[in-house]
């Protein structure tokens, strides 16, 4: 199969965090071998740009019952993976700052370092990653200019790139996170990682051989 797999991830989702962690343990070169796309609830400005491209945001907000279930479920999964988890409290979150800062980090060649820093802040320490000071601290740990990282939502070029990421998600029918797409294959959720690996790894190992 031609082309590279696409991985849609979100700093908001604990399932994305847990899946990506297990993916990288299994395939340490995953970030280099895949095309990564951040996925988040867009604000009005990004949403308007997405609509201007002809796209929509497929994700539907979860119910309180589902949220409570997810809290217990992800804690159980984290313990199984031997990971320490601090559940953050999101109060009127604005998801552009961490996700657009990741786009800035990618331009600087430090996407992986920033990814690790921001997920540790959110899931390791329970910090509010939508706050500018949290983004700045993660950027510093990643070796980035903290002010430019925190100002990513004000950069028109990064805003355009952000809308294009969500538009590609729309074209790929992404409705939840994490989400893998490779050719005609689509895999959604933590419990579909093995199914994705069963398809992708044999093919990549055969290509290397």
C-alpha cells in the first residue's frame, strides 16, 4: 500500500494520550513514519476558516454519563500501562493554544519534544494546557521560543495551517480521537491500535525486507 499512515491526535483526549504512548512503545519510529494531524474543538475563527474550505467538524460533545465512564476507564488503562495520571479540570477551555503551538513546534523541528512536554503537563501534572503560561513552560522544555509558541493562535499562517488540518480530518471522516487512516483502512479508538498495527507493521517490515 502506498503512502504514509495518518495519525489524528488530540491533547484534550486521554485515549489519544494512552494510544500514542503505546504506539510509540511498540513502534519507536512512529512519529517519523506517519503524518500527524492535531484535532481539537475549533474556536469561532478556526471554525469559520474550516467552513470556508467547505469542511465541517464531525465530533459530537459527550454526555455527562460518558464523561464519568471515560474518567474511570482511562484511569484503569493508565494503571495497566504503568503510567501515572492526573486528571485535569477543564474550565471553559480554549484548545487553540496547545494545538497551534504544536504546529509552530513542528515548523521548528521540535514537534515531538513539545508533544511530550504538553502531555506531561496535562496528564502527568493535571495542568491547564490552554493557559499561555502552561504553553510557554512546555515550549521552554522543548527548546522553543516560549512567547512565539504562546502567540501561535495570533499567527495567520498557523491559523491557516490549523484550518487545513481540520479540513483534512473532515475529508478523512474523522469523528473521534485517536484515529488512524492508511489507504482504505480506518481505525478509531484506543482498542483499535492493535488492528492498525496488524495491517501497518507487516507491510512496513515487508517493504524493508
